[in-house]
């Protein structure tokens, strides 16, 4: 959640960042609610002090005076209860409004309305040239008995699949290779819970903006959510055990299956396993000083590029434009790998 003090002090920065995301935010309404909340807090403190002062005097008074002060204390108690109710209502309204505010885009984020205006910043490697017509992953998967889309659709629905045989061995070989690489770079390997409480989704900024993309489990009993990325659970690692600043940065590499409804994909990449409801993913996550966050961001990008180069995959690095950034993101790079059968970056 955005810090209100920083919002007041750096209002122009936030206005520019919100505008770059193509988001309309009524900052005046936010600050007015905060002013009203703070005024009520002050009034509550004054009424409590007044009530306490009267309460302390009552034992020293005679019967008639005591009755008057008891009545006064009751009146003050009623007034205090009313003001506290108003204060709580203002706080709830302010919190609800604050949850809708996205993280503002960083100044280095390119301006643009959607993914068509993302900005490629470099291309690495040469696109392969074949003396035959390459098969796409769907046909290859079927011919070699690696991917079973038909049975996945029957057992679970559209955009589910079975991965089989050498494809499974390849996935786990890649996972093991990557864990070894990250551990050598000082990352702590972690497998995370794939079900989390609602508060974790809000704490990481995925709710309320992306709530329609997340699967909810047993709302009348467990009321948990399947994660769309392991960063949700990774972010909670130190919620209850704060880190010593001297220990930063503290880096983790997390692994989990991930689940997304893809409710807003509108038919995009519906064929094959490019955009599915369940997939495995490794996530780099770093706790660092705020002043070092952009340097850390570039460091994580460098590792991602190192991995693609080691695999000899041609790719491009794209700086995601403001209109294509999700609510929690202030900046985002995508590394996009060339797909020969589509003759494009996906």
C-alpha cells in the first residue's frame, strides 16, 4: 500500500506515474479522507483525555457533585463512542480506497497504452535458419508423445494438459540446473505454499486489481487462494521475523506450480501450452534496501539473460510500457524468446 506521507510530499511524482499507467486516481479524495481521519483521531484523543480527567475527580467529590460528574462522564462516553465510530468508518473507507491505488510507474518506463507499445531495448543471439519446415510445439508434442492436450481437456477443461516422457525429464533437468546456478550465486532455494490467505494477495498488490484472475478454494471453509506466482508466498517469509538491514540483500529462488484463470486473455494464445491455467515456475525474489531496488532489478535481469544465453536461445529484452504494467509493478522487463514456427516473439 502506498505511504500517505510520501504521497503528500511527492504528489507530482505519483500523478506522473499514475498517468503513465493510464490510471485515473483522485488524489484529492484520498488526502481529504486522510485529513478527516486525522482530525477525528485528534478529537478522540481529546475526548478520552477529558473523560479520564472527569473520572479521576469523581472519587474526591460529594454525592451531589459526584452524580453530576458521573452524568457528565456518561455524556462524554456517548460522544466518544460516536466519534470513534465515525473515525473507524473513515479509516475503513480510506483503506478501501488506498487498496485501489496502483504502484506508480517509474520514470524510466516508456509511455504506451498496451503491449503493442512495449519498447524492445536489445536483441541477443541470431535467429535460427532451417532447411526444412519446423513443426510447432503442439505437433511435436503429439508426434513424440510429450504433450497430451486432448486428455487434459477431458479431465480438467480447456487449457489444461499432460506433460509426458522426455518433456517431464527435461523440465526437471532444467529445474535442477537452475537451482544449482542460483545457489552458486547466493540465492536460498525455497519451495512455497501454493495456497495462501487473502491477506497475502492484498499484501503483494495482486488484490483487488487481479482478483478475477485467481482461483479461490472452499470459500465457506478454508477460504484460501491458489497462487499465480510464488512471489506471493515468498514475500511473506519475513512478515513475522524482520530482517536485519545489515543482512540485505536477502535473495531467494522459489519454485511452485502456479494457477491463473486467464479470464482477461480474450482468446489470446489459446492453442497449445503457451497460456494455460496451471504451470510450474521458478521465481527470483530479493529483499533489499529501497535505495538499491533498481540496481537489484537490473541484477536479476542480468541473471535471466545469462540463463537464456547459456541455453543458446535468441531473445529480446523489452521494457514494458506504462499501460501494460500490472497494478503492483513500478517497472518490468520481459525477456522474449524467438519462436521459429510463429516467426515472431510471442
